[in-house]
C-alpha cells in the first residue's frame, strides 16, 4: 500500500470524468490510493479532479470558478492553470501518488472566507445531501449498503428541468442551454489487485466489517441463485432454468425506461400497493422510496405481476413541476438509474436465463460498468475485465476464469439490460478481422486488466 507524507487522505470530488479514466480512478482509490485520496461531496472537497479532455469538462471548470479549491487536471496535453496539478495520460499509480503530494502543498486554508462557488454549490447541495429520512415513507432508501450499491446524486440539471417544466406549462418554446453534468462516486468495495497482495478470491468478499460472510453469501444467493454448472454447454436450453421478463416488475421498469429515454423526459411507474417511481433520464436517476435491499422489494421483483398491475404515465406541465418539487424536498430518495435496473434484474433472474437470450453466442462488453453504483457479487471484476478484453460466450468466460457459471449468467443478464454488450455478430466479426495488433500500454488500466485476467487472456 502506498503511503503519503501528510496525515489523512486528500478529500477530493470528481467532476467530469470519462468512463475509462473513472474506472482507473475507482481501482486506485479502492486499493493502492486508499490512504491518499478520499472521495467526498463537492462542498467538503479540498481538491477537485477533472478529465480536461472529456466533453464539457473545460466549461464546467470555468463555470465553477474554483478559486478556493485546488485541482487535479487529467489530460493528454499539458495544462497550466492556477492552483492545479496536471497528470498526463495514460494514468499511472506513480503519477497519482505524486499529484497527491503536490496538491497538498497548493491547498490554502481559508476558514472565514466565503467560497467563490457559493451560488453553484447551493444548487448542487440539493442532491448532494443524501441522508436517511426521519420517518421512512413506505420502503425507505438507505444511503450506503455493504455490497457496492450506493445512492448517487442527480447532476446539476435539476434546475433546468424545473424551469423547463414551468415553460412547458406556459406553452413557451424556448429551450434552456444544458448545464454541464457533474458525477461523484463513492469508494468502491473492491480492492485494486494490481497494487496489493490480495488473492483474487479475496476481492469478492465484503469489506465492511459489520457484514459477516454468512450474510454476504445469503445476499449473493438472492442475487445469483445457487444453480450448479451444467456439463454440456450445448444442452443449456434444457438444463438451465429460465424466466420471462414480461411476467415481472422488471418488464414494467424496462418499458418505462425505454419510453423515458425515447422522449427524453420523466416517466412515472406505479405498481402494487401504489408503490411508485419516477425515471429522470437526463439525470440518470430514479426517484423512489423503494429500498432495493429490503425483503419487500425482493418479493416485488420475484413475484409474477399481471401487466394491468403496472401503470406507466408521463407527467407534464404542473404535474411534472410538482414531482420535481418533491424531489427537491426529499433528495434522499434519489437513486442511480443503472444501479436500480441492475438490482431489479438480478433479484428477478436469480441466476436464471432471460427468455430470448443465447448463452452460446459470442458477445463483447463495449462499456465498463460503473462498479461504484452497482451491487456486486463474486468475480464481477474479472468477468468484466475478460469480456472487455475479448468476445466470448457465457460458458467460455466461465471456463476461462474457472468460476461458477451462475455468476457469469447473472452478469450477462444484468449488463445486457443496461445495453453494455455488443450482440451484433456482424459488427463483432468486423471488429475482429480489422482490429490492429494492440500497442503496448504501460498505463495503470492495462496493468489492472492484466492482473484481473491472471497475467494473460485465456
């Protein structure tokens, strides 16, 4: 574990970060950089990290006018800004460690000064204070859980939505310019195997001391089932249990999500016992009091539901304004959209095969899952690493990693509902035949991938 000369980790907030570099930072913060950096809310941060090559990052940095906070700038090209440290890409653990030392020297304590970011912070605080409600409404949403699914805050486009709703009610046609988005992450519950001596099996264990191995195993069975491997992959149609999404709450959620993304506006889903949720596609958030770790929620996902018991509705005008006001009053009920869909999929499938899936088909992971927002289970990082490295079927991935098939099936089902896979065989073949030999990459991400795959791709 790397050490730092200063006492305590540097408190940082993440601004615009590309998925690739965000994955690198997650690995580093969770492992080797655990004593160097701590991800906190924007208002608590001593320094900010921004990917200057990411679309909208420069505009966001300029808008924040961060005169009271130091900054770490990630970029391919040199960047010279006041109170900042530049880290060249590709990122390395050495560069991140050196930046932690340099940035400490830039920090100026201003105990009585009024932050220059006050106006911006006020709008962000709306979604950054995630706290447990004094009196839970229905199934309350916790802020932190021991298995990796955390509540995350909507981006700073809430005010834009509020104004848009008011304009729609007045039948105005003017469009407000989009504000740059800000993403914050919580520390992942997976150590960095490239920088520690942990064995791969240890990575899958919960790191919260309050969670016993028995509780962890119980939750993993709830998410991934306990089915044994099948010996003949060709017989998977008959040997593996399957389920039809149309018979479950999952189908209503996916349909509501499809409509929300298609229209790019909020969509409300009402189910049994008047349980409701509202999808905000622009924010990547769901507003709901349902707790994905509660027994009642697991039952809702597992129990067959008739289609007439699910109502999808698109709120507009005053109704939308009223909903946004509820979000403003109860930000603790905002949860990450992808994390919610991931949890519902796993609880519904329980390791079973989704109808229409072809487990013998070679597929490739085209986007790295944001592990800080998804509930985790054993081998999830290795599965993602290998599927990112090369295409393969569910059974090929399980065999190459020598892990139970149920974990790969669960990953496939949940990730597929998040559209993280390339399923088009024509595109896969074209990529395989035209792909140039990979250039040597000595960056941290390349080393992490190599370690996750056991030193080589099997």
